[in-house]
C-alpha cells in the first residue's frame, strides 16, 4: 500500500488505520502475535497464488474453470 512505501514510522504490517471492531489487541504480546500472524498469512497467500499459477501452467486450464465450486455464488451451490 501507499502507507507501507511512504516510510511512515507508525506503519507496521496490517496497519491500514481501519479497526472498527477493535480487534487489534491492547497488550504488547497480543500486538506482536497479531503482527506476526499478519506476516505469516500474507506469505501463505503468496505461496497459494504461486501454486495457482503453476497449476494453470501445467493443466493449461484456468483455476476458475478447474475449481468452479469456489467461484460460484453460494446460492448456486446449495
């Protein structure tokens, strides 16, 4: 995001300045755990997208076409 690249010293992973339900912990240990989880989940998402790209390359079929159940409205599945 722009905030991450701006060099703003108040920035940390996952801090987009939007927390209407106050999920961000107030204690130091909880904040560290949340920030670490944000980094881990971001990295996991990058690995998943890489897996989708490899799958599309190998099968020559788009992930949307190969995994239709994930890309349909819930009303159509039930």
